[in-house]
């Protein structure tokens, strides 16, 4: 059992998150071996930490204050989660496989992050979403939320924003993973969305309060999106897209990777199609049910979808063949129908009787003709409204 975190260790963790960029293998290895207190002392004394720039860490340490960051976070209702905390999401521990440990996570919002992660899926994609991509992302997020699943994404424009909004609109919580401080709404155009997620869901980040977004930080935070989710769905992604890095981390962490295909002429779906070609673990999904089938418990299967059914689909093969032998426009004798269908007259007679019960054919003066319902079935794709027809195994 992991020992409870002391106040000094929490302050040291906050300090470490201030002075070091996340996802450093050398730093992760050192912290696992020596702990956060010893790591801060090593930085202060200039001791070597793998191949890290200790001088750079010392320069940041001179102006860092873990206590101040904890107070600033608390002032907006945020908190620092550490690996030893009871409410630490154990899914993040899988990042140790990659030596890209999450050393701590600033969290703002009323929910329990571990509970949210129990049934969570990430929806990610391009910032320049098409109407098609936005529609699919909305349908997926809405469907997941309605079935008790939580949506994780990155609060960016495009697919991310649609996924967050749709989950909230469906009454489900959502988790926004930032590449900046927990108190920094970014992008600024999503300020109101940020505030709503902070009030109803969770906003999380590895970066200290006040930290500005920087280009490398977006790629680094994508591993958190993948780790907090049981699976990642890429809705739209160009060939050079940050969403593809989330997909890469999902694979490295043994999470489910799902891809929504798009038009082959669409540049915003080119990355999705390349994932499907390059990654044997990538699965095509088009509905929330299919996402849940991948990520959920055994037996949570998506409903089977088939094409439109006709009344003839309920006929057995022999009865169906006799039905096909009945002329559409004129009446004819059972003998001629039997010859056309390739069956005996007795078999044809029995089949015609069954078809008459179904209302598909009718008999007059010893000759058989197709009814209006039979002709309509030939022309249309109507779903059967009655029970299975007689002779259905024939």
C-alpha cells in the first residue's frame, strides 16, 4: 500500500511541475528511484539527473514556489493530485511503461477523476472540422453520454469542442485535458466552454497555474488524453495532425484505437485512412454503440445493422423460388409456375398456398397471379409486418 503523501512532498511535486516539462524519461526514472523531495534537492545542488539540463532546472527553481502554486490553484477551486493520493486515477500509471510518467495532475471540477475514467472514451480530431466531422463527433459524444460514458478531449477548436459540448448537452460529464495552466482558458474562444466544464465536469493539466500554452506541450498532453481513456476515437485527422499522436499513445498504452472513415477525397480524413492502413489494431467505428462494444465490458455489444428487409426475406428458399416464378402482370397455371421455378407441381401448389396466406398471390379459375402487395414487394424494400410465413424453412 502506498504511503500517504506528506505536505512537504505535495509542495515538492508542485515545485517539480513548475520547473520541469512533463514526459521526461530521465526525470521520471530519477523520481521513481529517489522521490520528489530528493529530486528537488538534487536540482538545487546541481547533481546530475540523467541527461537533463540541470542548469535550466536550477534557473527555474530560483523563482518557483510550490506553496504559491497550490494557493493559486485553491483560489479557483483546483487541486493537485499526486500518485500517492486515494483519488489518483490508476490509468495514468500505465505511462510508466513508456517512461513518460505523470508526476502530478492539477484538477479543477466537482467530480472524482478515477470514477469518471472507469467508463471513458476520448474523441479527438482536427481543429478545422468539416460539417461531416462535426456531425459524427456530436453523434458519438451524445450517444456515449446518454449511455453513461464520459468523453475526454483537449478543448481545442473543431472536433474537440464539438465532443465536449455534445456530451454536456446530453447531460454527461466531460474531461478537458489542457496544454497550459488549469486556470488558463485556452483557446480564448472556448472560455465559456471551459467554465462550464470546470463547473460540471473536470479540467486537468500537468502544467502549473498560469502556464501558457506552447506548441510542444500539446503533443505531450496527448498522452494524458490517451491514458485517461479506455479507448480513443479519431474522427477527422489530416496526415499531419496532433490527433494522430494521441492515437499513437493509445496504441503504446494498449488502449483501444478507433477511427471514423471519411470521404477519400477529404484532406481532413486522410490521416484517419492512413491509420487504418498502417495500424492493424485500428477499428472502424461509426456509432457510439460500436465504441462501447470496443471499450466496455464483455457482452456490451453493438446492435446489428442490416439493409432493408422485404417480405420475401421471410420466405424459405423453395417458397421464394416459386414466388419468383409467378408472373407480375398476368395469371398462369401452377404447372407453368412449377416449370419456371424448377419444382414439382405438388411443391409449387403447396408454396402457392402459403404465398396466398401471406397475401402475395391469389388464385382465380385455376390460375395464379400476383396481388398488389406482391407486386409492391417486388418493387420496394418494405420491412415485413407479419410473423414468419408458412414453409419458411422450405
